[in-house]
C-alpha cells in the first residue's frame, strides 16, 4: 500500500479533531444521555424501605431482616434487644458490619452508631452484645450452628 502524502495525512488527522466549541456541545449531549440512561436504570435497582421486609427471630433477643442474598453472601440487618448476645463464632466468608443505631460491643470493643467493623474469613469473632440495644448492617454469611463457639 502506498504512503499518503504528508498534506493528505495532515488533512485527515485535522478532520478528526472537534471544531472549536464542539467539545462543550459534545459534553452536554453526553451528560444528558448519561442522565437519561441512569434514570432508566433505576427500576433495575433493589430498594427496601425501612418499614418494608420482614424481621425473623434469629436468637433470643436478636432479629434478622435479609435484604439481599446471592451465592452464599447476604446483606442483612440485625436488631439487638438490650442485653441480647450473639455468641462467639467464625465466618465462612469475610464479614463487614456498620452500626446503624445504638452501641455494639464485640468482646471489649465498643462500636457506636456509624462505626465500621470487618472480620476476615475463619477468624474467631467474640460475643457481640448491646447494653441498650442496637441495629447493625452486615454483609457476609450467617454463621451456621457448627461455627458457633
């Protein structure tokens, strides 16, 4: 294949560059398009309002509301009544916890509302309790009976 003359090559390269002011117009069109796509995607999201879903008794004084479960990993809420105890246990997968209300005690560690806690897979987790009650968000797997200490 023959090489193009330099002037033709420059003309083709220049034709690919946006004209002056075209960058802003393209950005506006892209922004409107992305907002429209995002709005059309909302029905595919999962949302559960605070008063929706069902709480189920897990242990005495502890209730669970499952928000999502897939491939052995779940997102769920635990509600601790004052003094309720979740016994020491191991996790089959890493677990992440965010305290939403109250103060959670894990062993000697105190976690007030807004705190984050992570336990790695197969690491022993101490007894969890709350003196005045708490609600926590967890992402992991519910420990099975054989994982309780």
